[in-house]
C-alpha cells in the first residue's frame, strides 16, 4: 500500500514483477515504518534481541518540529561482533545509473543520540537479473552532522563513493569517486540501480557507553532518490500536506497559484514543507529558491489560506498578496498568531481614558499588549499592573506602597472601564503585559485608574493585535 504518489510532471506509475515505480518528480508520503514494501519504503531494524529478523524500527513522529522516520543501531549493551545490529530504509528507484546520477540524491537527517551519521549504499544490477549475488554495491558515508538541526546530505555531489568487494560484504575497495564517475564507467553503462539504502550500523562505534543503551538514533524527514521524494509523515494527515493532527489548523490545503510571484514574496507550491520565493539576481532578473518559511511553521496553511484568515480577522483586503505571494511580514504575523492594528497612547493624567481609532469586530479575538511606565507623583512609577515608590518600596508590587488601603487596583490600566488580569498577574521587569479578549463591535477604551490625576505624568501604550487562530 503506497499512501500517496503525487505526480508533478507528466508521467505514469508502472507496476511489474512486484515492483512499484514512481515517475520522475513524484512525492510518496510514508506514514508507517514497516519491514515490507507496502509504504514504498522498506523500513527495518535487525538486532540480536529479535534474532536479526526484520522488524519495524518504530513509528513516524515529530522530532525537532518535523515529521520523520526513526532509524537506529547500537541498541542495548554491545554484543559480540556477530550480533551487531542495523537499521535501514530501503528504496527501489529502478532507474539507470545515468538517470540516477543526473537526478537529485539527498536526504534530510538529524541525530538524536550518537555521532555516527546515517549513510547510503546503492546496488547496481550488472549480471543475471534473477540473482543479486553478481550485483555491484557502492557506499557513501557523510561527515557527522550533529544533533542540533536537520541537515540535507547531498549524496549526489559527494566525492567519497566507494565500491564494496561484494554486494553484501560491507568491505570497501578501490579509490573514492563521484556518482557521475560511476555512471560514466563503461562497466555500468545502462545498468539499473535496483536498491538504495539509508543505513545505521553495523559496528562497535554505534553503541554508547555501557551506562547508556540509547545507541545511535537518527531521524530522516525526507529523501529524494531516483526522481522521487519520500516524505516521512504522521498517520493523521488528512490533506496530505505533511502537517498532521492538531498541528494542522488548515484543512484541504492545496498549492497556491499567484498571478506572478514577486521578489521576496512566498508561495507554497504543493510539494514538500518549504514555501518558494524569488530573489533578485540583478539587472531585473530573479531566481526561484526555497523559502525560509515552511508549512510546518504556518501550521499547515498555504499563503491563500493565511490570507483568508487575515481577511476574516481584520476585515482588511489582501489582494496584493494574493497576486504576488505572501510577504515575509505576513507570514511572520501568521506564525506569531497576531496581526498589528494600532497603538493607543494612554496619558496617565487623562481621567477619561483614550479609545482606539478602529472598532473591534464583534466576536473576533484580540491581544492587547501594554508596555512602558508612567509616574503618579510622590515618587511612584507604575506600569499596567505594578508600581514602585522609590522612597518606600523594595520591589515592584501590585498594591501601591503606603497606599495599600486603596486596594491593589490603584494605578491599574483598565479596559473599557473595567479591571482585567494583565499577563500572568506577576511582575514583568520589561513592563510588558498582555490581555486577550473578544471585540464588541466598537472601539476599545483604555484608562489609568487613579484617585488623583493632576500630578500624573507620562503615558502607557497599548498595541492592539488581531488574534489569527
């Protein structure tokens, strides 16, 4: 069972002799790690605990913010060399070595435990198609990439491909070379790459000290092999956009289609996690490159869906973004779940308060961000919720020092004439507090509560944001 094959260029999906072959530039979503070919990828762990019989290495999961497949080796206490373990993902590209070398060959990976990298082998059919004993295998081991963030390993441009002495020996021979050199070798001209593997194991270096049985564990987000991108996703991904479950707040996500994607504008083209943008290359020219923004960051929402949400939350028109693509600021606002509307200055001396210029949409959620400090005379500085009287205070307090009898609401910043809980009701040294509420279909009024206003100076400020989801 192959969950999804999404064809991007004209092509067909062929089935023969038990193989599943996807055409060039297709996407396969893999949501189960199974030791068979039903997902389009053979996912397995072989270890002494299970008699080296292929078992599932686990489940797809979100790691470091990206859905990925787990691959592992060096599990438990290190056994005898004959019992070393191995984890792998196997792929069946079924393309000629020339096509294979010409296509992208990359995988996005990170380690959770251990330092040994996930490495790659390929198997080329050079003899009798009814046996694999006479095939030729090559390996490519990348430099360690660490555990901080996903990296893209480009095996297609690697210069350290080494041949194995036999298809299964794991022993290298000969000089290192590039994939294009292998493709140009007359021995392999027109021959088919029938397997590609991502591997961890086998060997003592995959085991950690005896006090730690985590071994070496990696996560592969996606791999592009033989013109097909295999994307490891979670099971609950109803719109197949790679963002799943509660993290996906936009249903039925489809590719954006701006009239003309502008420079430094961003759009999601329906494939993979990253948006696409244009950068200027000078003299009026531009080049299409992957965006810094991803569908994971936007919680499964394309540019068009983001604009739908912004228009509903603000009542504004975003047609320019629909035409040329979403700006960086629009995407940043969406990711932050807030869109700036206006700032209200609240003079401490004003007993009537100050209203916003705009009416807040009834039922729409808003975020009020109060900031800065003002002075109430008698050596008292205050912010939206706390105060400090320099001649008697030790710390900022909710009730005004020596004026506690006027309750802790004195000098509080009110909303529409009422007292609210700013932030988590604890003092913030940066004097920034937030309060969320729904609009009432009218302007909102902010005012400082005091019993004597004439000696007040300065202002508090309130930034108003529409909450987007």
